[in-house]
């Protein structure tokens, strides 16, 4: 496997027998997921999705990516939540957060829009694109989400102004539901090519569908390899035994820690290119578990910068935190600490070491300090930060949260809570159909 789970940092906090004691519950939760007998089972097609993909099923994605690469220098990916975070994670993870500055070969630059309401952000992206040739991939499963719909209007207008009506249509790909939603109706009416988001996979589990795969392929990521690794992971994480299946061990320890009062998890990393892994993971965990006044609050920290901010709280604040550190064991690049033979900057003791050695040692030291401060520690080691590591890591976390949701006795695959803000917003914007709520919210503001 490319992913190695390490629970040694729990030694002071969890006894061995506690893992054995939760085994039966975990086995039941795992069975519930695999047999599709639990709440939200209709949204669990991700469990076998990767291994079911074929050259034929992926051909439209490869073809769309090639067309974008032949037409444009820039791809604007419009989407929010599960229709955004996976692709962004993947490009940072496999390529670089500076992908757009380092782009080479066939790959295009990828910019993300429609994940905020901010006019400033949209205007600035517009300026960044400038007169570069661009294409648009608009992604929305429901096809009705306001943020991407507004951004899509904006970029459609820009495409038409630059390429004319027909040229604009030739530069749009809509990734959406097979039948439903405003985006699907519009794509059909206007003749945009579409890629389908399967019914049985919810937004936050959709990174390995066209949602994530088209932007990844356009950026030059080997999507066949990502899927092959996720398909292999289906076998690696098949056992229902917490001692054999690290994804289940992770789910089990999270639940044991929660029951001891550790209700916030920090996903920490030592690579700036893993920041969006945390953003993707926060949606996956938070939307899946945070229900019925239960669930672990998912948060993140980027080291070492956050050791100079959040580090104080983690070391000495309220003791309801545990930490899961994602570590890359073989960095893609290493650099020797420059040799000067001088100690003016106090760094003579580091000469002869590499920066990777210093990074690794810092990470080891931080675990010791945090454990001493009362923060239970889990670690997820990745051999390498490449397509193989990404595919397996995605499956590891998805399997863990599916099981964890059933351990919490909630439906891990719905997200009723994200509707509340939409109702208030639509009511205040006087959207048709929200008349009653409109009066209620306006009255509240006028009190
Ligand atoms: O997980 C979810 O369902 C949400 O966060 C969605 O991913 C997000 O709201 C975007 O929805 P859509 O793809 O329908 O535009």
C-alpha cells in the first residue's frame, strides 16, 4: 500500500483492549456500508466506482481534456463544495500549488471560480486570464447551485464576447446530473457537451468521477493511474477487522477518542501542497458526520506556519483536540542546507543536513511536544505524493468516514444542514417560491 496508518501517538491515551472492544461495532458498521443496508445506501456507489471504470467509460473525459488542451491555455473550473475541492486538492497534491506558474507540455493552467460570491475575486480572476485563450468546465450535480451558476453567467458572457456564440459553446463542458437540474436543461438547449455525475455518488465523494477527473486530466495528471490506485485500494481496505484494515482502525480510534471528549480533529500536514487535501477532507468529514448534534469537528493546520499561530492553542488550550498528521515519507525534492562554514545566523549546526531531514525532524518533535501537551496523535504516512498516493488516500478517507458515520448512527451520505443558509439567502433575495420565508426573514431584520 501507498498509505500507512500509525497509531503509536495514542499510547498515552487509548489502551489496546479499547480497540478490541469496538471491533464488533466497527464490523457491523462496515457490513452496513458494504451490504448497502444503512441510511443513505443509495449514495454509496463510490465504494466500487474506481474498479468499475474502463477505457471506454473514461474516453469522453480524456477526449474533453485533449480538446481543452488543444484550444486553450487556461481552464476555468466553476464549482463549489464537492464540485470543486477534489480537483483543487488533486492539482496541488500531484502537481503543485504553483501549477499555473509552472505549467508545461500539453497541460493547461487551471483556475477555480464559482466557489465564492465575491465580485472582487471574480474580477481579479478575469484580469488574470486577460487575453489568454480559455475554456470553461462548469460543474454542478444539482445544476441549481447559486455560486457556480452566477460565475457561469459571467464567464459565458466573456466567452461570447471573445469567441462569438458558436465559439463560446465549443469551449464549454458541463459536468452535471444525467437528467435533472437547470444546468442540464441549459446544456441540452444550448448544445454544450456534458459529462455525467452518477446518481449514486454524492458531491463530496465525487472526486474520482468526471467532477474531479476532467480538471485533473486537463492539468496533466495521469487519471488512469489515480483510478488504478483507488481500485487497488478497494482490495487493500476490504477487511472488516480493525487490526487488518487501517481505514477501519482510523474510524475506530476517532470514535474512541470522541467518546473520551476529544471532539475536534486537526488534520495537519508538513507540505504546503497538502493544504487543499485538508479542505477536501474537512468537507468529507464535516458534511458526513456533523448531524443530530454529533460528530467530530474537522479542522486543519499547515505546518510549520501554523505552529507560529495555532500552535499555542494546540499545545496549551482546551484539551478536546486530537491531531492526525499526514506525512509524505519521500519528498519529491530535497535541498541541502547551504554551507557557509559561518555561524552568524546560528545555523552552523544544520550544515551537512538536508532540508527534508530538518522537516522530518521538526514533524517528529512536534508530535512529541503535542502528545506531552495532552493531544492524542494519529499519523497517515504516504510513500510519495503522486497519482498512486492520491488514489489510495482518497479511498482511505472515504471508507473511514462511511464507517465512522454508521458508528455515529447517522446518515453519512446526506447534508440536510446545508439547506438552511440557502433558504435564508433566497428569502432575503426575494427568489420566487420563497415568499413566506421572505416575509419571516425580512421581519426579523426589521425588528
Ligand atoms: O456535498 C454536497 O452535496 C455539497 O457541498 C455540494 O457539493 C455543493 O453544494 C455543490 O453542489 P452542486 O454540485 O449540486 O452544485
